[in-house]
């Protein structure tokens, strides 16, 4: 059995064992079905949201099942089928209950930043950088609070997989961190989140670019200062093996970091025989801006 990071066990517990909503802590099992019915009768729009959650849940379930079936304990087919049915019957709403899910604003309008002459980068966030995502991201990022990871994973699952992208023609580029920051923090929060996005979309990660600056935090800087701060912040280790690159960061406030990362990639010449072509770049983030 392959080694698993401790937080992966926590995700499984949150999804399949502890069936509480990761925000309000209400059980998502039997009361959940009643909650869905009462909500769908009073608010028709919830129907589609519940469908989305169910779809996410089934996606996660199928991923989990393929892993679980390798476990020696689940080698008995009937036993594994029984476990799967049990999961199916109890697990029907993702990591948040429909009420909490619908209380958040998902997929704000994408925004664009300039990355080169005549070229822009579109950035799609999963939600706004408000409660509860703001607190969850801060706790996870700065205090390594893994109990917030299920909520962040729920947000990641709201991101729409880009049309036409798949594991053969695209790669996800997580916002790199510096060695200094990695040593200081002891972990890389963005790469963990990107790994879940990679699993969710079934698109591999590419780590051929690294951060070479040791700039101070971007917090508190103006947009112009952020961009100046990021001049020559990234360096390519190797040419990207595919032309479609999906950039990912946890928070895109002004999009300056993603903009600088995209700029580094778009000035790099595409190897022959596609030398006249350019990389297709788009960007995703967990959260952007604030509605408040
Ligand atoms: Zn809830």
C-alpha cells in the first residue's frame, strides 16, 4: 500500500466516515435528505445545486472506490460492493450541506490581466475571499490547519474543468514557492491544493518552473508594487511538455502573481515544430476579491 500523507486520511474521514457538513457540522446523512426536500420545495434553484453536489460526490466516490478496491481488506468483491452501496446510500451531498453550499457565492465573474502585447490571462476563482473561505485559507496556509482542507477541497470541486483539456494535452501549474518559504512553513499549501485539483480534473501537474526570488509577501502592496516585486520572480527549469497550461493559485487578489507566472511562460518560445504557436494559458484560484 502506498504511503499516504496524514491529511489524505482526514479527507477520507470527512467524506465517508464523519458525515457532518464541514461548515455547520450538521449531519449530512439522513437529516440531509429531509433538508434537501424541504429546501427544494421552497427554493427551486437548490435542485441544480444539489445535483451538482451529488455529481461531485459520485465523482469522489468513484475515485475513492478505485483506490479502496486495492486494499487487502476489500479484496472480497461482495464486501466491497456492500461498502460501496453503503457509501452510496449515505453519501449524497459532498462535503457541505446544501444549505451551507447555497449560502456561498460560487464562480464569480472571471477577470483578465494583461500578460504580453495583445495577450490576456483569464482568471476564474471558485468563490470570493470572504467568510468562511478567507478564514479557512488562512488557517490552512499559515497554521497548517488540516481540518480546513475539506472545505477548501469542496471549493476546488466547484471549478469548471476547462473545455477541451484532458490529461494528454494539458497540465496544471501550481504557483511555485521559494525554498526559503518551504523551509519556513514546512509544507507547500498551494501544491497540496493543486494536487487535489489535478485529481479532480484528471490532469497532471507540471513542476518545470520554480520561484527564484525571495520577495516579501505581496500583502499590503499596490498592484504596481506587486508587479515590480515579481519581476524575474520565476525561472523555467525545462520547456513545458504540452501547450495547454492551467495555472493555479490559492488566492488571486489582483492576479499579479498569476500574471507574472503567465508572463514567464508566454515569453518562452514554443519548441519546434510548433515554434509559431503559443502556449494556451488560463488561470484558476480558490478565491478572489471580496463581496463585502
Ligand atoms: Zn452545513
